[in-house]
């Protein structure tokens, strides 16, 4: 963990605190990002009390400048923002929180307050569709039928698709290779969901292995 990063850390663990004294009102800006899609969801402000409450409950609490009180996002709607990762910038005066939203974030009913039309990478949109099929057990859905057959069948399917990719890689038909690669990636997303994991979890592993050239 870097000097400017907290990951689901309780207060008092020796990690850095935001420098609330940099601002006359002692409020630091907080950027909230979807942990799965990386979409920027909203901007809010925290005082030290809101920050500590967020750490303790793992649900984002802001200080409302209009209401002049602590405000837990979702306290009336139920659309909480569950903390996945918290990071400080290099000046210790801005927080980036990656969160898992329990529902729409904006008061308009939109997923984000910034009216983005592209909800992150298509892979993350596909991941959400797969999760929805898993939860709703939609009749006639291929994905739902895979989940019904269990983890062994899903893992077997990933293995079969991997073999197909290897076979097509040795051939010269690029279209067939791309289609088999897409099938493999799709079934891999299903397997991740069956394991209760997300693409972002795998990204974290890859990022942890990455060493900058100047390191």
C-alpha cells in the first residue's frame, strides 16, 4: 500500500489522514468512482467526522453543505455506496473512493451525476448483465442455464473455449480467432461471477504485479 492509499482500513491504523485544515471549512472534496466500471459517480465533501464514520461503517458518509450535517448517501433511498477502496492524492487534500453502488447514484435516477452515456468499458457492462442473469435466473437465458449447472460445468466450458482459441491461433483465419477469443472472454466473465469475483479484482492483481520503469 502506498503512502497515499487506504484500502478498507479502520481508523487508527497509522495510515495518512486527509489534511482537513487546508480548507477554511475543514471539508475535503471526495470523488466517488464505481469500483467495477471505473465510472465517476459523484463529487461530495467530508469533514473528519464524516471520514471516520465512512471508515467505520464502510458506507460513504458526506458532510452536506446545504443541510449542515452528516449525510450518508442512500440514507433515505437505500442506494448506499459501499466502500471498496480509499485513496488520498499526493497533497493529502482530496479523496478518491472506489465504491460498489447499491442503486442509482444521482437524485435524477441516473447511475452517475455526470450524465455519462458510456457506463465504462463494455466488458464491465457485460459483467453487470451476467450478474443480473445470475440473480434473476431468467428463463431461457443461456447464462442462467450455466449458473444452474454449477461451477464445474462453467469451468469446463472455459476450458473448452480456451482449447478452441489455441486451435484457431494456429490458423490464419482472424475472424474465427476473434470469435473464439470473444467466447473465451465471455465464459471467463461467467466463471468470475460464479466465484463471486469481479474484473476489478483481477485488475488489482495485475496492477500489483506492475512495476513502473523508474521503480
